[in-house]
């Protein structure tokens, strides 16, 4: 009834991701083990568009969040959640590092 697309979809494969796969409320746009890069597109309801990218260079994991706001509502949304992103993304990177 609520929660969006991420609560009703499962992963195609627990070990491999490919372009077009769903991952929670994200859609995999690009996944390459050779390039050590993963690009995700948010399919949640947002006042704009969002991407999340992970890449490994020289043994360092980089995480980049990009948001393209749609009008004033999009900008208000982005600045209202901005203070929380440090906690969210730092925790996400920490959890990935623990399981990787």
C-alpha cells in the first residue's frame, strides 16, 4: 500500500548485477566488474532524478550521489535532506566495506 517500488521487487541474482536489474528502489544502469563501477538510478518518487555511483580506483571505493531537482519543490527537498546524507552514505560505505 505504501513504501514504493522497492518493497515489492526482489533481485534476479544474489551474486551478480546487470544493467536493467532492480536493486531495492534502484535500477542498475551500468555494472562492470572489469571497470569496478556500478551506476544506479532511483526509481522512488522524488521531486527530481537521482543517481548513485560506486567505483573503485587504486583500491579506494568512491561513492557519488547526484540529484537533479525538478523546480522549487526539488530544491527544497534536496536541502531538507542534505544534512542526513552524511550519516546515510557514511553508514552505507561502512557496511559495504564490512561485507566486501
